[in-house]
């Protein structure tokens, strides 16, 4: 039986210093609940973030406690409105 997880979704766009300050602490503070929660980082092309995540959180990534996604695409509601017309 799959138990639903609580997902903390974190977006990052050119805020590497801020995520370096907060993500390690968030992961440490919640490690006792790692079977019930997950952290998802969505990187909107932040220079250096992918390398930092992969080098600092290898075990967290492997276990699924931390998930990392990269995209260089960011659609605004205005862009969505233009595509639909």
C-alpha cells in the first residue's frame, strides 16, 4: 500500500545563495519523517544549482527524500493566454 507523501515543492530562479541557506536545514529538520515527506526542487536555470545539489545531497537524491528537476522554460499566464488565442 502506497502511503501519500507530503511534498515540499521549492522553485529556484537565480537564488542560489538563498537555497544554500535553507535547503540543508529543511532536510535536517525533517529527516525523521523522510518516509512520509519529500522535497522537490525545480530549478529554472539557476547557475550552479544543479552541480551543488548533486554534490551535496547524493544520498538524499538516491533515497527519493530529495528530488531535483531542471527546466529553462518558464511560462507566465500572459504567455499561456497568447498561445491559446
